[in-house]
């Protein structure tokens, strides 16, 4: 026969029905012994006990040992007249598994007896979701802290509200110092009162999308690639801005050095080009297949041709021959890998020439070009 609470505990049948039909689990325990005197259907279902089984237990039986101290503190607080609420408090089921409940507890006196009353709402799913959210936030915080670039987050007014370790290292400021400052005060100095010209934050406000700019930051001192990403509400209003800065000072330094080097090389190349064209003798450059790459000005004038008419042709084709010359300084230089010289008469042109060829080598000793030097010596031969 199931045990029922004394008549003095529940004086009205209507209250008995309300308690029995409540979706909240309800337990009533005797204060002195902590023995459970009343359990409604909902709490029996939550814990997996029958009403008879629950009425044979005391309060500590439905709590895991790990939380015994917290339960004891809650009971002591209740006995001092304080109403207590516990959120996501673990309860031990009959099968030893746990579920998590929000518990509203109170201490009452009735007809000279003292009772502890608890109202239980099953919040296991809510608790698990909360744990997942906490895990996700913990992961996000870990990622944020370990991003290898300085990152800070500002509010809609561009006040700094958070930043990572790399930003702390970059600025050398403590969190209390940075928090609440404008980003430009950190990046460009306290004397800066607004986003400077070229600031990606200014561009972002105009475009409403991610903006990235190379900019010099006076604060840390150096060139940085700064990206500003807006985080907007559903209505499209900017609520947060994520600033990421990548140090490109060394890259900029190399770029400047490269520009200077290119400028020097261009000046040198222009000088060599001028010298090349100023030489009155014919100078030509051929590849290892005796294809013409280019001539100097004297060469083009001698041939009465333009660079586009000459490039890629064989040298003998330019003097109106259908095959290579029997005596050829270039062929000799390619064969021996040494400078070669011949003197011959060009019938079609009616002149004597001194033709010399010089091999040009790569760093492995392979011929990559032939420099051809031709001088008209007709007058010398005639004398």
C-alpha cells in the first residue's frame, strides 16, 4: 500500500490534484529527517522511480555525491529563511544517470511541522546546449588568442572592446589602457583624433564591406596590411568591426630596395643601350642556332631594315644567301668555344669585312649567345 502524506500536509483535494497534475516535479521532505513525504507524478517520471520508491528515500539519495556539499548548503540556507533557486543542478536518477534541473526551494512551517519543498523543471537539453555554447566560445577564444596576427574588435563607435595577445604585443599596452580607446589612437598615436587618410576603417564605412589597405602605423612604427571587416545586424547596421593587422615592414623595405635596384639597372641598361647604338661598327647578337636576336643601330642601317624584319632570321639570309657561308666566324666560335675571326668579301654588297664572333657563356660554361662584330675594311684592303 502506497504511503500518503499526512492530512495536515495537504489540506485540500484541489491542491492535491494541482500538485499531482503539475508539469513541474514537486517534492516535499520532512525538515528533521530529510525524508521524502510527497512526490508528484512529474518528479517520479524525471527520476525514474515509482511514488512508493521515492517515498522510501531521503533528499540526499537523489543527488550525486559530488554535489552533496552544495545540497547541504542549500538546505542550511533554506532553514535560515532564504528562498533558493538552483540552475542546472544535477539530480541522480534511479538508473544512476544524471539529469539537470532548475530547482526552486523553500522552507515552510505548517501545523507545528517543518518541511522542505522543491519544484523541479527538467533543463537537461538546455544545459547540454549551454555546455555546447560554452565549449564553442572557449574554442573561439582559443582561436582568437592564438591567431598569429594582431586582431582587435571595436564597437559601432570604433571603441576597442577586445583584442588578442598579438595586439597586446604589438602595442605594448595593458588591456585597461587599450579598452575604450579608438583604433586610430592605438595605431596612429593619442594625438590622432580621427581616422587618417587612407584608413581602411573609413573606406569600410563608405563601402559597407571588407576593406584592406597598406598603411603606415605610427603607433607600433612600421608598414602594415590592415583589414577592417564589418559585423552587421539583420538590418545592416554595423555593430562590430574586426581589425586585423599584418606586419609588412620588411616586405616594404625589400620592395623599396628592389625599386632602387631596378632604377639603377635601368639606368645602366639605358647607358649600355646608348653605347651599343653609338658604336659605328655593326654589332649583332645571335642565339646558338644562329638566329638573329638584335643588331645595333649601325647594323639596322647597313641592312636597311627594322628590328621586326630581322629578328629570328639567319645571318646569311640577311646578305641574300640561301645557305650558310663556307667561312663563318660564328660557326667557328660555336665549335671551338673561343673567339673567331675571318676576313671575306661580300659580293652582293661589294665590300670587304672583318667579321669576328665572341661566345657568351652562362655560369655553367655553356654558350648561350654569340656576339658578332663586323667592320667594313674595304678602304683598307684597297690601299
